[in-house]
């Protein structure tokens, strides 16, 4: 094998190796540029643990898609340790509680494991329902005894956490 | 959960990126086959005879892994599998290349390493298929603690003293096994489960002093116990690497769980203190430190030390390297050219440029692991992902640092690249767990239940 061929192969291999690294970095570029970072309202201290709430974008099955004009599009946490978290309302059921598979995992001593859920009914009206929690779920000032529709802007209180539906 | 996150990171775009993974896998196999051809041309002047078979074999293994990921973990990270395939394939080529040097032991290591890699991928597939949800592991928190201790202490009772360290267990008829490699996964499960429950106590009950949070005396208990155990491994098994890995992982996970810098300060102080203490009393460890401080001194056998030989290898490689198959790795004496010192061969034959590329591949793999931890929605998954990628990172650091002379050399293997069955199998399993967590983290929320009946069932289950 001639010296020249070997040199070309040697440098060629290094180039290919680096090309692989560069392509790999391109693949994860979406980590930097494809993400949406929402600054939360109250940042009490820097936190390495970021609770990522992936935007739930899924194909909407016929029922859930019947969103009316002026219907709320997002759920916002306005008080409590998760202040500023938003979850897009796309026809899915949102569960709230301390259980770690909840849509919004509450970091709240007054919340039950599976505290409440928020779901759209047949007409696209969003309903909040208490799931037999210990400390109760409050819509405005009144404790929920049955599933109730949420008027726009009305605060739903769970322990120290308050959430609202917004357009 | 004490943390107050101040940002929400949400990824936009299609969650499943399986096709990207497939393309990258093809690329990784191509790079490996190119390396193989390159080595063969340099060594024998012809393309190696087994090239087609090797390429097809590697592609087959990678393809099988890809199909299983597509079926059982469709939303998993697209980059981890190709990166591991590249590292494993490059490692196989380098071991095959070193097999050409008749002086180096063990002779003919590439075929057995290929078999171990296939076994590793099989375990990878097994974990992906049978571990449907990583949260199941949370149930075995304390069982994993016991299992990890047994694995760590096994070599003490059944081990053989090999090359000054007691880290192997001989299984009659099968060969030797390094239980520590498996222990690092099991122990990550224990730490994740334990810290998830205890982190509030560890984070909140503290006083502020000199700008640092000082934990209460009794909360220091766990870190002291782990420190004692890691020192015990160091003294009784003279395994500096495993001891560092074990303690380092605990400190990393403690820091991530509690967000308190003071734990890192305590951890560093404890590990430095312990290392200095042991190095001054234990002969084997002291010898390693001595070699590290005086690499150019003649060794005890009158020859050049391995540390010096590794440095000569890097120096001879220079910026662009001598080319695959054209280095003088056979001059690195000792017993670990194909395992612990494989990075020296990379440095000599691919040069600084190639070594940096390989280290970047490791860095990318670790970055994907930490990214998985960020995206995970449950605290246990977060901690487990941090622990697993942390232990992987520490291992890469300990080996690369040892070979390049940054820290005293420890007997650890470079994950995926170095020759050694236990290591490659355990690391494939580790990556499988990370892929499982990342699949759960990136999976979109389930489609809303379509009938009231289904919703009722959910409520009852809840």
C-alpha cells in the first residue's frame, strides 16, 4: 500500500469521524433552537431541576376538537410553587395531584395523590372534578362537591396552588 | 419536592425521531467499517477478509436494536443508540488491530469481544422489552441496596487477586466477571429511590453559614455511610476506580436532589481526605500515585512505567496520528493495552484530532442522558437518569484522566471501547434504562378517553 493512499485514508477517516460528530450535534440542535422556554413569574431560586411540561400536541380525535370560539386555550398556575407553568388545553384530560404521573405534579403538602381532574365535556366546556381529595378543591370560594364547569378566569384552588384557564 | 423551577422547557416538533436514528445508525456502521478497512489496508495491504461479514454483522445487530426500539420505545432519544454503536464498533476494530501484535495479551480478543457485545445488545433488547416502565424499579429501592452491596463485596470472598486489584469473580466454566460494573446500575436505582424520599430532609433542615448551607449532623449519616463503604472497597479490594465512581455518583445525585452546593464541598473534602489517607497506607494505591507523580522514573522491574509509555504513545501520535494500524501500541507493556489503555492506541493512531472526536462522542452520549433527566417528568426517573449518566461520565473521566496522566491511573475500562465482557454488557444495559426513561419522558400524553365509561374506570383505579 503506497504511503499516499495511507495518508489519504488516515485523514479521510478523521474527517468522517468528525463529520459524524457534527451530524450528531445537528440532530440535537433542536434542544437549543426548537424548544420553547417559558420564564416563570416567581423564580425564588435557581433550580437545576426543571420540570419540563412537554406541550401536548397530538392528533385530536373528533370529539375533543370541538373547541368553541373564545374557549380557553391554556391552563396557567397562578399561585403556589409551580407558578407560571402553563399546559396547553387540547382536549385532553388534565390530572392534578402529587402522584408523579399526573399531568401537573403538585408540589404541595395539602394536595392529595390524585386530587382533581379537568376535562372537556361534550360541548368543549371545561369541567373540574374533585377526585375525593382530603382537603378539597375550591372553585372561586366554594368547595366542589360535584363536577362543575369552570367559568373563564375563575381561580381553582388546590391547597396552596391556584390555577386558571385562560384564552 | 422542594424545588422551584423557574423555567419550563418544552420541546417542539415531532416527538418520535426513529428515522433520524436509523440514518445515524447507518452512518455509525459506515464509520466503523471504514476504520476496519483502513486498519486492514495498513496492516496487510489488503482489505481484511472478514470485512463484509463484520460490516453485515454489526449492521444486523444495530438493525435489530433499532427495530426493537421502534417497537418498544418509539419515543426514545434518537442519538444514544448510534453513539453507542459507533463506540462499540470502533472498540472492536481497535481490539482486532491490537490482536495483530502477538506480544499483547490476551491474544485473539476481538472474536470474544464481538460475542460479548452481541450479548450486551441482547441484554439491551431484553431490558427494553421487559422493563416497560422505569418506575417499576422504584419498588426495589432497598432490595437494590442489598444486591449492590452483595455485588460490591462479592470479589472479597470469591475473588482472585489479579494485577493488584480484587475486582473479578471467577465463575467456573464461564470465565471471570466484574460485578462492580453491574453494581453501578443497581446502586443508581437505590440512590434514586432513597434520595427521592429523603431529599426534603436533606435539603431543608440546614443552617446557613459562610454562604453555604450546612446540613444537620444527623443528616450527614447517609453520606458518611456511603463514604465508609467506598473507602472499604478502596482498602479491601484496592479498586480506586470503583470507589471513586461509587462515591462520586452519590455526591452528584445528592447535589441534584437537594440543590445544595454544600454537599459537593463535603463530598470533595471527604473523597480527597480519604484518598490521601488510603494512598499513604495502602501499598498498591500508593504505587499508583507514585507512578502518577513520577511517570518518567524507572519502574520497579527496571523498565519504563506504563504511564510513561502511554504518554509516549500520545506524543508519537501528535496532532493527526500515525494512522490506524501504523502505531507502536505493542510497546505499551503490561496487561491492559486492550482494555484500560485502549485510549492510548486511539491517541497514537488517530492523534489528538481523533481522540477529541471520540471524547466528544462520549460527551454527546452523556449530554443525551442529562437531557433525558431534564425532560423526565417524575422525580425518580430524573434522579435515575442523572445517576446513570453521571456514573458513565465519571467512568469516562476516571479512565481518560488516568491514561492521559491527569489523575492517578485506576483499573477501569473505557465504556464500550475497551476489551472486557462485563463492562460492555453492563453499559448496554445502562443505555437501555436511559432509553426507557427517555421514551417515557418524550412520549406525548395519552389521547383523551373517548367514553364516559373509560373515564369512570380511570377514577376508580386512581
